[in-house]
C-alpha cells in the first residue's frame, strides 16, 4: 500500500510488539507498547495537515462510540480519528437508547457486536466497566474513561504533547495538580509517565490524595509552590464536583487561593514550564484564564494531538484483530 495514504504502515510492521485487541489502561502496557503508540501517532499527525484529511487504514471497519457519561473532547476526537482513518462511525445516544429500558452494558455490547461493529469505544462511570465489556465481546474495546480508574488515551495524548514540546519523557519532572482522588487522568498519567522514566509529583489537599499513589511511583506534596519549583510541566486536573458524594471538597474560592495556578505563581516557576489540562477547565478554580490562555499553555495542542493518538490506538487494535482473523482463516 502506498505510504502516502498509509503513513505508519512500515512503522507498524517494523515494531510488531502490539498484540492487544483492546486498550483498557496504561497500567497493563509495557514501555515499548506505549512508545509504539506514540511513534505511530507521530506518523498519523501529518494526515490532519493534508488538504484531504483521510487515509484508508480502517476502510470498511465500523467504530461505535458508547458514552454513558458526558464528553466533548474524547467523543468528538474518537469520531474525527475514526473518520480520518476512513472507518464508519456510529454514536450511540445513551438517553435515547435501550439502556434507558434497563439493558445491561454487556447485553448492549453483545448487540453492537451482533451488528458487526469492529471497535467499541466506551466511557462509563464505573471503574472496570471497559475491562468487563472486553471480556464479554470479541470486538475491540477502547477505554475512553472508566470511573476513577483510567483514561488511557488522555494520558497518551498528554505524554505525546510533552514529548513533542520537550523532546523526551525520561527524567522530566511532571507535577499533577488537583483532584487526584477522583481522577482517571491522574492514574493513567502516573502509569504512563513513570514507565517512560519521568519523575511524577502529585499535589492536592490531603482529602484529594487517595491511598496507594506513592506505590504507583509518584511523590506527594500538599504545597503548590513546591510542586511548581523545578517542574518541566504541570498537568492541572479538573475539580470533579459532580463526584463529590461526601462534600469532602474544599470551597471553590478556597481551593483557587491555595491550589489554583495563577500567573503570579507561574512567574516563580521555570519560565518555560508547560501548562496542561485535560479539559473541561473550571476557570477561576483550577487555574486563572490568564494561565489557561497564556504562553505556557498547550491545552488546545493537547486536543489536536488527541486525534493522532486515537488514530494510532484504533489502528493498532484493529490491526491485531485483522492479523488474528487472517491466521484463523
Ligand atoms: N479530557 C476529557 O476526557 O474531556 P471530555 O470529558 O470532554 O471527553
């Protein structure tokens, strides 16, 4: 096939370590597998700069977006990525689906499989939902965020953006600030970054640091200035007020005063510090608008990079199923 229309073909066949039909989390991936996704995403990034932003890599395949929780970036990004790969895309509107009549996740997944889809991209409020679905269907499952557990493609696009900006991941000092307790983004970033040799610090009030974070390889501080000092990058997380069952959260103003990223605070950090946020931002809670829209911010570049990273993931899980089917046939 012409590499002009299928830019990562050679990279895929040179580096065939990816053998997974699903992408469920970064905890289970090896550093080599993470590097393979990043490398293929690099090739796919160029596709979005073409006049005709399409390659035929997934022509004839069907991707179903099954989102049980709200999403702007991830859902649209998977849809754009699928279309750039020439796949057909179906978005299931949960509110108008038989989920409202009590259909289970597994039954929904099996019916999507019976409709001959190839990949289900699932977001769900329960940790472990993507893994459970993957065990019950033969089609590929890509986790687009499950409860507090993992959001692997968000972390991959964060890491991709860091590597693009700073040229490497090994030995980078990355501070993750905010609601670590409820954050699947934090968990996936910690797994991914530490596997690639970065030094990760998490910073939050005590009630927003869950147990077991240090065992994952991250250092903990409750002092924002300490987290910013010498950091190459900060990844600032959204306060997930909708998950606050125990009213454990500090007030918004109080939080901003102690943990909010302001220009005055950034001025005391490394002048080239990279500011990231997975979105959506609570402006005036996690960071000021001046910082969100300022020169250190790469927040919208993260969103753009999400397309290439998700193209790489969809391509890899699909290629594995294709290979297995060829072997069976
Ligand atoms: N970063 C992220 O997951 O955003 P959405 O909830 O809009 O998908």
